[in-house]
């Protein structure tokens, strides 16, 4: 099996069905399997998806709790038999044979751990953040640049050929099997956000490259940012966890001071937007205790 494609569904079966149909339509000349993980959706949504998957050669596994993004993907990985793993958001749609392109490029470059590609909206306009740099102290203090400008300057190129980046979007990540397993894969402790930064940091520590492949695109029907305060807090919760886990306590302590100053000022200007995150940073300790994760 060349590729195992893992898709998470959570109360959005119509997106999942569209994603699967686009995979079958465009993926040729590679062997692949599709694994769908349902993250404890409503019975109505599960039934809709079950009806569509009936008599199709797709592995459908159901979790009794919402495992989140990282946990759901890692749960699905346990059923995978491919030599590569494609973790694809259910609100993604393939418009060309992207998986074959990524498979061939990965096969030709043994030091690559994971590949990403351009996200576009339904009008074909590219997103700003299909790839970016690690968001650490250096980023907060010196390097808050748009990714294209940052990597164009760093690589001294026009970025039309594949190039090494710190991380690629979690909406479409194409891993070598051995790289995913050696790095430990997605961390189930992270419920939402910063999963790609965490896993790409560990890939780098194990000597694997994260590479952006600019010669293919996929549509991402990403919705607008949620106004739910709990979901917005997950950005801060996951970020603090990833920093503490990968960089150590002293680095984490210094970064926390920087964030306290940054969010403290923002909380004065826009308290409804930033004060809850400021409180989480102020409390410190194990940020995961504030997570929405069941």
C-alpha cells in the first residue's frame, strides 16, 4: 500500500463525503486506502456518513469521545497500512492528482519527513499560511514576517521549487511512515491547534526535513474564526504546552514573560478578545488543565 489517507469527521459529514469523492476522482497511479475517524458526532451525522460509506472499501472507525485533531488522527493511524500517511482535513477538496506528486517527490528525497502544499479557496486564491516558521522567542521578538517574505529571503529564491520550511499547515500533511513513527506522530494531548508545530519540531530533532511543495494545490473550505471564547483559548493552551514540551522550562519562562507583556497590553485595548488568554498565560503551570479536551 503506497498511501493511507486519514480523515477526521466531526458533525460535518457533507464535507467528509465531498473530500472522499474528490480523492477517488483525482487520485491515480498509486495504491491507497481511506480511513475515516468519527470524533463522536451526532447520531444523525454518523448515519449520513455510514450510508455513504456502505459497500465502499473504506475503514470507518468511531470514537466514543471527541479526541480532537491530533488524537483523532493518531487514532486513525493505528489502522493504516501504507508506506506514507496523508492526514487530510475533511473540509479539503482535491482538484488534481496531488497525492501522486507528493508520493513521487517523497520517494525521491529520503531526508523528507513531511510535505505540505498550497491551500486555496474555492475561487483559487492562495492562503497566506500554508507554511510558516516556528513561533518561538525569535519569532515574537524579531521575525514576525509574512511566510513568503521570510522564506524568499532565507532561501534567496522565488519559492517556485520545493523548499525546506519549519512547518506546514495541518490541513494537509503528507508523512513518510518511518518519519511519523520515529517522531512519535501527533500528540493526543493536544486537542486543537499547534499540532503541526509540535510534530515538525520533533521531525527536525530526528533529522527529517519539513518541505513545502508549491507545484500543487487543494481547496480548503476553512470557515471564519470562531467567536467561541473556549475555542480561542485553545490557541493559547496548546501553544504553551508545545513550547514547554519542546524547548524546556527556562525558554518557556522567558517566553511567558514576553507573552504576558504582549497580551497584557492587548487586553487593555481589546479586553473581550485577549483577557481570557492573558489569564491562562498568567497562571502558568500545566496549561492543558484549561483545555476543552474531555
